[in-house]
């Protein structure tokens, strides 16, 4: 294919060198891009659009035209004018989704009141002056044997249109061609692989159903799927032949996108942190696909053995660290999440490359900001604005969790993590812990409930006499549900295991956030619930024939839960943890501690851990007794002293500024960790807006004193 690409590039180069044909060629290329813009859609009409083969070929040719300004130091990137996006008439760029700006904002900035608005003639003169300087600076010859015309007089449009250097024109045109060509081919290939996988899963299910309830229709469906898989596999081989095995094409594309990220970073002031307080207009208006294509290419190349060998990755790493947790610069949370996917591919244990290890362990920006920004993105991704945000967050957090697990094992990153937890104890780190706990509870609860449902279904199918008497359609539906549940349990349990593992290893060295008043009862309730499920009366109903198949490891899970108990008990200097454990009326039972200790002895847990856990159980028993004494002393508590959300005695009453309700500070702060609104009227609310209700606090304290005096007398 390289011979074909070289030949096509030579033809195009000859036409571009000729002054008589140069402008027409550029106009033609612009029209090719504009007329085929719908190739960016998931479903492409083959009648109205050029083929993938044509656009992949054009991608390879355009990358060859870019060679002269893709040198190692990217010395010619200043020839790329960001205002091309606003003023170019050759390419339709303003209609594309921007990194941060809305179409209305772009229109406003281009209006009379917009600070970006410039006199058109002055803009044209500026561009022409830069073009002339470029010509003078580079007229001595070409770089690396590339086409020398690139360093001559810049391309210009007719009839008073703004003029841009060929480097500028070629840069933006190549970015669009790659989006519609090479990157679209990558996307199509990925969807093709997914289609094959889905067909194979369905085929496996159909064959299982055929074994349970044979039917002519199933036989036809199996034959149809086998034929589809064969056709898909042939198409897959074609993609592999043209793009996966063309290392030269991938390397050229990676070089181009390295220029892209370096140039974009230049728009915000260069590779330095923190970022500016406001996002520059030029950066905000850049097409979103510029960054998305760079990330997709990196993900794709990272999964091909040795594809990244010799590629300079530091600039990509810097870019990712700078922007993955910066919604004020890149609005789309899914695009920022894609950056984490790139880092996930680069983890040394996954990439198998020592080159990527230095990006994490010997890279200054990484050491300073990587953990911080991962934690921030973990929190931010809770609310993406999509109707599927609840489920999307689990996949994104899975990638973040894998990275955090790896970084915790790197001493420099672990130290940075501990420092962040100390600095942001009431900020982003507390939110991170809160969402980590939320996810752990939901995923484990869902998994355990699904296991119970799955076992019932398994029992139905194992009773062959009754099963055979059921209608064929019902058996097919139940079999399909059985296989679907298998996948759901396995995925949910895998994610739950990751979350509990992270709670276990972080709580060993970072305990303060878990023991804050607004968090400690929530943590205790979570641990009590897990303990009840694992060693309570229900534990036998959770036994599976092949638990490893479902990623269900109850022994390991119990060890981790008990370790979290012990870690928090060690860090509990004020002895508030035992009381928090006993205040959980749903799951706490003092007998669970001795039952768990017995199981731990049988499975070989460390004796010192078991002893500390037993001691914690003894403390909770004392705390429970003290709580009962206090309840008896206080008697019937006046309703005005009870928190209206939890119906518990308030200790630090505060007034909500909007609804004017009085609630307990700890209760409302716990609510605000997941929802920054007043629970009574949904108006915006933050912790610093709470108003202490000193009068109510004095009444409560007086009530407690009077009840204690009555008890004593």
C-alpha cells in the first residue's frame, strides 16, 4: 500500500506545485471534505458518501504532505493560525462541536461586541505578513526531503478572502480528512469486532437453547448467525490488512496528532499547570474531534504490539494530565474519560513496555497532578448530563480505579495521594470517598440479589421433569435470561471487588476522611451490611457451584471488609467508630463479629487482625449499651429537637437558607456530598451556606441537662 500512497502523493504534489492548478486542487480537497462530512456519523450512506478505502488513502496522502512540518521539534507550528476555524471559507469548521464553546457563543464572539472581533482587512494583513515571514524564513529548502513548495509563497484565496499559509491549510485539512478517513475506519473496525463478539455470544446462547428446547426456528437462527460471523470475519481481515499492519501509516498519524496536542496546548499558554482561570476563546472553539481523534488513535495504537515504539509520548501525557479534569476547557465528560482510557492502556502491566512506565513514574507533571486529577474526574463523572449517566459512570470509574490501584503501588504517587487526602479532607477527597462508598454498596447489593435470582433460575432448569413440561418459548426466554444474568453478575461483582479493594488499601494509611462526622456512620453502615451478607443467616444461600466464574470471592471479600474495620479502628483516636457501628439499626448485630472471627480463623486470616477485630466488637457492645442508657435517660424527645430527615436528636442544628428548615449539620452535610441542593425545595445549597441555629442548640443542650438531672435524682 505504501507504493500506492507514495504515487498518489507524488501526483497531488505535482498539481500543488503548479501555480495554475494549486488553488483548484485545494478547492477540490475542501469540497471532498465538506461533501463527505456525514461520514462522521455512525451510519454512513454509501451512495452519498465516498468509500472508506478512498478516505483512508486520502488520509495517507495528506499525512505525507504534512511531513515537512512534523519535525521532532515541531518548529513550524506557529504557522498554524487558530482563526482559520472562524474565517476559513474552504472548510466548514464552525458547524462542528467545539471543545467548550456552544454555537451561540461562537456566533456572539464573532459579533460586533465580541473581543475576538477584528477588522477583516487587518486580520488579512496580519496573516499575509506572517506568510511572508514564513516564506523568508524557510525558502532555503525543504525539511527531510519533503515537498519544497511548502516553504514558498503561502496559498491565498481569491476575491479578498483571508489568506493562510499552506502549512495552516494542510494542517486543518488533514485533521478533517483523518477524522472522516483513518479514524472513521478505526471506529468502524471497533464496531465490527463488537458485532462479531455479540454474534458469537448470541450463537452460544442459541446453541444452549437448542440443547434445552430444540426447534426448527432456532436451527435457522444458528445457521444465519454462523453465516453472518463468516462475512464479518472476512471484512475484519480486510481492515487488518489495510490499517492494522501498516505501521508507517500509524506512525505518521501519531506524529500529526503530536503536533495537534502541542499546538492546542500553545493556545492556553504552553505545558504548565495550573491552567489559566478562563479558557481562551481560540481553544474553546476548536473542533472537539481534534482531541477525540488523538485519543482514539492512541487507544488503537496502544493495543497493537510495538506500534508505539519510537513514538514520543511525553507531549500526549502532558496534554492528558492537563485537561482530563478540566471541564472549563473540555466540556464533554466522555472525552475527558477517554483520556483515562489512554492512560489505562499505557499502564506498564498492560502495555508490557518500559517506555510507558517512565510516563507514570519519572514524569514531573504526572507526579504532581495525575492522582489529583484522577480523583477529581472520579467525582465529576457522577453527573455527565446524559440519560445513561448512572450506568456510564461505572465503566469510566473502572478505568480510573485500575489506574489508581497501580499508582498506589508507586511510592511517589502514594505520597502525593496521602497529601491530597490531607489537603482536601473536606473537599474533593471526601467526595471521592463518598462516591466510592455509594458505588460499592450499589454494586455489591445488586450482585448479591442477582445471585439469589440466578440460583432460583438455575434450580428451575435443573429440574428436568418440570422444565421439559414448560412451553418452548418460555424455556428459551428463561435460558436467555440465565445467560444474561451470568454476565451482569460477573460485571457488577468485578466492579464491586475493585471498589472494596480500593477502600481496603487506602483506609490502611488514610483514615481521617472515613471518620468525619458526616461520613463515619455511612461507612459503618456499609461495613455492617456487607458483614451481614457474608456471615449472617443468608450466607449459605449465596453459595455457587463455580463462584470464580462470577468473580465472586466471598473469603477474600470478608478479609477485606474486616481489614477496613480494623484500619478505621486503629485511626479512631476519639473512639467514635464503635458508636457509629451500633447506630446502624438495619444491619448491626453483635453476634456477627464473633461469627466473622470464626470464619476468619477457618480461612487462615492473620491472628493479629482477628484479635483487633474481636476487640472492636467488644467496644461496639459497650457503645450499644451506653446508647441504650442514653436513650432511657432522654425519654421522649420533643419533635422540634429531632432532625426532620433522620428523626434523630440534633447535636449541631443549622438553618437551611432557602427553605428555612432546621436540620442537623452532620445529616445535611452527608446529603450534600451526593446532591448540592436543599432537600426540601431543591434550591442550590452548599455547606458554607448553612446558618447555625444557636437558639435551638441551646434548647437541646438544656433539655439533655434537665433529663440527666432527673435520672440522677
